[in-house]
């Protein structure tokens, strides 16, 4: 493009992308009246796959690397990006996306599960760069400011969502390792000027042979650099014990991981859990199952599929059925999809709040609700869930009607705290030493490891840390509320961050306005605060940002999709995120089966208003400001009149909410007096939307037959538009 659009709206996946097929044409029609250009960039999983392998594709199938282009744009002052939630792909999701694209005629290479040749290894490396949380680290060139918009919070208090009942005798609990985990083995240091430069990550075998695992790893002065590992043997012992512990309690077994964001470490841990569950069956048949293509890291479903191809499949399945195991936490009891089936099906930041909101209950194989042993192997952040469960056992469920709010200021800029991700996480190939060797030859960190141990390193740069602290001080100053840095002085990484935080607060003269607490203590304090009807600001690192901006919104609002999420880019631009997409797959399934999309676009509504206001501010576009204020009024109208999507087919859905947003938006623009030209333009549109209500709502609600959008990972644009824009009356108004 010769000119960067005023606003970039991201093309993503699943329910948010289907919703865009309905909402984006409305946005463009309104923005166009103010001379605002709204462009798109494709950061969907399918789009990223296609952009990665152009040499395999026909000319008309190729597309630009939009993620890379956006990565450059967010480093400029003029960036204005509305980012919808995208798939952070596990291996099974990546493979499924490739297979769908191949079926559509894209001659993409298969994902090499076990690469042998140099070509296969090169293809695997390119695919591995796509999986997991590959988008967010590229776009997040700023730190996170997430909170519930006041209108959303007020609505939640007046219209409380359902909450499960907590009792003091609940057996639900969190189980974590007591040693040998990432928390126990962490080392951290802040890089000095003498140490700065290109470091290396090396493995030193028992015979002294050195293998360079990561070359040219730049470490700047002031960077906090960590390294740690999880013992595979300690993990295996813990997992085996947790199964027996669950049996003894009479609860159901549930593993909670983040196999998408921590795209190297957590799939390996997940695989250990699958092997522990299979126990003697894996001990006896594991090698043969692996040879048949079954990978425990890809989940129990992958293992069972491989067993089906084996000549002794019936005997192995009989052995599995004979295992003495507790009940299993289910993703879908009706379909027999267990907690261990696919690593991306149970994502901790969505699954743990769901259990907690339900009063500590999950669903077993028969669809019966019960208490659960929530297994979270590493202790770094498991304490937040453990403390939340303990708090509600003692105090009962949160009263949504009176509860305060927990906002979040999160450290995430420039790939801060990318724990467990490629390319600085490794499974130890043998007994030896993992180490970081600095540019000056000094060894920064080293660990003695055994074969199969999971070793990881990560960094946080100085500028993002300083910006994070400034952002925290700004939020506290603007709100005057309790503000807590969630940092554990007894943890190596957090201790290094505290060395930045305390002096900065003292220099600014605001040290008395902030507290520093370990996550467990901070969780308890925050719950006490919101239970009393007051607000708190959680100032956290990247992973806790991810977890807490699901936990508290799901408890307070019933969903994390309605959060206002603003990323103040460090170069002056703005990135406006629209909430979490953890429930998106189920929404797509419902649309395809019942033609009902219950995805709530409230996050998009909030982000749109902020984006327009930001555009007015940075470019002096007064019309954008008028649109922004009117968009906020439309958002309020959606809430006041309860125009959000219903859950069941036959009820108003996502498409209806877009009609009502457009109507409220047009009404506000027609009624305002700051811009006569816009008022005159939108007056007839507002009238047409009002007089067309009966026809439009009837057309939007016509039928509940299965809907075909032409794909899952890659929709057909025309087919998706036909499904998501079924009202000819509405379409004609914005033609």
C-alpha cells in the first residue's frame, strides 16, 4: 500500500473473524464519512502459513507477510491497530490448518512431526515459527493497560451473571510440584555494560562436547536475563502421585497448562501427563505407539489414533480401559473429549477461572458435576489459583453486584518474559550442562540437567521495564486506587525487577502509594479489596497479565471478552486489543451447526471508540473524535438495552448486536452538534435503521439451519459474507 490506512483492523480466526464479516463493513461505512481509511492485515493462522511458504504456491495464492509488516508499523508513531484475538496454535491445530488449506488446493508441505532430512528440518523450523504465541510478541511494542470499561462494569453489577456456590468442604484444590520445577531452579541477573553483546546458549555433554543451541542471542545492557529448568524425573513422579492423590480424594483429575503461549515447554509437560495417565500401558507399548506416529505431546487423541493403526490395537485399548484411574475432567462429555485429548483444548487462563466461577466444579465423563484436583505442575503462578480457591472456600462466591474491579498494568513489550517459547527453550538431549555464555566469554547461568529436562531462558529489556513502571504510576495517579506490584522477592526473576521498581517509585516520590507482594499474597489482598467494593491495580509481568486479565474479568463480568485493552506503543502509536478468544472454537461450532453466533463484540466496540479517539488526538482529526464519542454512546446503548448476543439458537445473536450498534451510533451522530456535516450525513441513515427494524431483525433471525462459511481456519469470503450479512435491508443502507 502506498499509504498506511488510518486504522488497521486485523483479520484473524474463528468467531472474531466471522464477526468481522458482519461488523467491518459497518465500521468502514461510518469511518468513510469522516474521511478515515480502515484497512486490514491478515494475521490469521492460515494467512501466516500461506505467507511462510510462497514457493510452494501458485501466484494467485500467495500473500504478503502481513504480520511482519505490522511488526514494523507498531514501531512507528502513526500506528493505530485494532487487534482481535487470534489462534495461538498447538501442533494439532497447526496440522489441521495445513490439511484444510491443502484440501483447498494450496500445495503446502506437510508438517514434519519427526524431521529427518535437512529439508524436513528446515520446513519444521518455518512451521515452528508460526505455532504458539507467534503474533503477540511481534505486535506488542508497548505495555498493557487492561481494565473493564465503566459502562461494562456497571452493567455487570446491575445484571449479574451466574456464579456457582462455594462451600468450605469443597475438595477442589490446586496441586503443584514442591521441588524440581521452574520456580525452584530459576537464576536471574541484570546484564551490565561489560556483559552486553551477542550471547550463546550451549549444551555441554558429559564428555565435554559443546553443542550451540542458540547462537547470536543479543543481550543489551540493563536486560534482566533468566534461566531455569524443570526436572523430568521430578515431574514424572509428581504427575504419578497427583493421579493417586486424586483417586484418594474421590475428585476428578484436571491438568491446566498453557500449551499455546508456552509453545515448547508446556506441550512437553502435557506429554508427560499423558504418559503418566497411561502409566504401565505407555511403559509397555510407548515405543511402538511412537513408531506408529502417536505423540503424547500432541495429546491423548493423537496417541489413540496411532493405536488404531496398530495390529494389537484392541489389546492395548483393553489395557487402557483396565487402568485404575480417577474420573477425568472433560472438555466435552457428550463427545468423549477429555482434559488430556488435545493440549490446546484446556488453556489455564480460561479453564481455571471457569472452574472457580462454577464453585470449584467441573464435569466428568458422564456429564456429572464434581470437585476437581487442578494439576498445575510449576509453582511460579499456580499460587494465584490456589489462593483464590482457598479464599472462596472461606468466604463464599464473589458478589458480582457489589464487587470492585481489578485492572491490570502488564509488562509485555519487546517480548518480555516469553517463558517456555521457541527459540530459547530446549529439552535436554542427555545428561550434561545447559549454560548461557556471554559475549565476553563469561558464563551467566548454568544448570546441571538430565536427559529430558526442560530448560528455558527469557529476557526483559530495560526500556520496557521503565515504561511499565511509568504506566503503573500513571494509572495509580489517575484512579487513586490500591496499586500492587505482583513480585515475589524470593524468586530470582522478580527480585531483579524489584531492583528497578523500588528506586523508580522513590525518585518519583510515590513509593507510599504502592505495595509489592508475592502473587499469593497479592491475590488475597486483591480479593479482599474487591469483595469490599473497592478497586485495585495489579501490576504484573507478562504471564500473570495473561492469567489475571481472564481470572478477574470472568469473575467480575462473566467473560474476559469485554475488557478494554490498550497497548500504549513505546514509539507513540496505539494498539487496541479486543479481549480474549478462548471460547471462540465453541462459537464457530454453534454457528456451523445452528447458524447462531454468540460471540460478543463488546471488546471490539470498546476498542473502536478508543482507536477513533486516539486518531483524533494524534492526527488532529476532529471528525474522528466525534465518531469516537458517538461509538462510546452506542456501546452504552448496547449495554443499557441488553442488546448483546444470546447463547441459544433463535435468540438475537452477534449479527443483531451489530445492527443495534450501528443504529445507536447513527442516532448519536445525527443528534450531536459538534459537526453539522456528520449530523446531516447520518440523520437519514439513523431514520432508515429505525424504520427498517422489523425487516432487518426478521432477516437477521431467519432460520437455524446449519451454516457453511467455506472452512474453519480459512473461510470463503463470499460464503462468510452471505452467512454473516443476511439482511438485504441492512446491507442496502450501507451499500
